[in-house]
């Protein structure tokens, strides 16, 4: 069966691929949005920490025998602790300065991380085996759906929803937002604001590591995997609205699907379609689709 001159199998296959890419965009842009919205830092090292998360999972499997399910917990914890160290030693000195200083510092950290892993592991990439329970696929009639890719979508959307709920619908989230907008007032109420800021950055980069573990069985684990993705993720954040939690999730998923459809109907434009959308959105609504207008 053909739809608009394209076989249904090719169309739905690209839609699934777009949804998977959109899931990664959503989780990564969610972490970026949390860090910018609550800490006012443009975290350009996010892609590198996504890569570190994948490497922690791969090293854990090859060197210590830690399986995929353990890595889904351990890797975000390890990268989250690394984020806490980065925030305490470096970023805490930049909060009152222009955004450019945070961007340059985190960009430098990304280059350092990539250089270190390139030195020890090269750039050829290493494979990470799909866990046995998630191997194989399901024949839906119109397409063959790999079980692992379906799991990636479910896991990513679940994490996005839980994160959104915690920040937007709980007392903890309200306290976090208050601590970033009126830190002196919240501090006067006996709440440790610096600790909350540190924990927020750690949680934001832990989301990147979680996405890295999800990606490890799909892509080759290599030092450049984050740099190849981070520019697109920044575009997603800008389109959704800098600092908008809901905007990052919805826009990430939508743009992944748009990118997948573009590969079907106009493959030559698939690499730039997200950036074209970004330009149009910035012209019409500079604050982004879900951002607050100044």
C-alpha cells in the first residue's frame, strides 16, 4: 500500500525513527531547559555528558559486568555526581555574570571531555549489546517494529512526564522555581538554596546520561556522539522556548517526527529542516513557541 506515492512500510518506518530521535531530543532538551530555566546557565557541555553517560554504561558492561538495567541507574548517578562537582567548583562563580561566560566555560568542558575519551578510546566507536529481553521485534503488518526502539520511546516519555510533573505540579518544583526567582527570600525561610541549585544541575545532567544509556545500543558509543547531537538539541530548546519544560518535551517529539517525514518526502532537506523551523519561529516569536514573551 502506498501513501502519497510512498510505501506504507517506508513511511511508518521513518515515523518510528523520527519518534525515536524525537524522544532523545525531548530528554536532552529537557535537561537543558531545566538548567537554563532554573540556573540561567547555557550548558554547552550537555552533549559531552550525554556521551559520558553512554561510556559509563559501556565501561560498566565490559569492565565490571554491569548489565543494561543497572547502567540505567548507575550512569545517571555517576554523571549527576560529576555535574555536582562541576557546579560547585566552576559554575557557581558565574551565576551573576553574562550568559556568555557560562556558555564558554561549558563549551571548554565539552572539548576537554571529548579529548580525554578520544585519547583513551579513539573515535571508531564501540557497540553495546541490546539486553536480551528487548531483542527482536514485532511484525505489525505494515512494518517491523524493533522491541528495543519501542522501549526507548516509552522510557523517554515516562522520564519526561515524571520530570515535568515534579517541577510543575509539586511543592518541590514550586520551591525550586521560587529559589531561582527570589533566592534571598527562600533562603530567609530556612531553605538551603545553594544545595538546591547544585542538586538541580546534577539532575539536569543526569537526564543527559540517561539518554546516553538509552542511545548506547542504537548508536556506536564514541567521543563524538554528543557533539553530533547537541546543536540540534539547542535548536529544539530555542524553538520550544528557553527554559520551558513543556516546550522542550513537545517540541523535541514533534521535530523528531517532522525530521522523519522530511526524510521520506524530501531527503535533501532532512539535515536542515529543524534549523529552518528555528529561523521561522525566531522571526515570528523570538521567545519560542512555549516561552514567555519579554
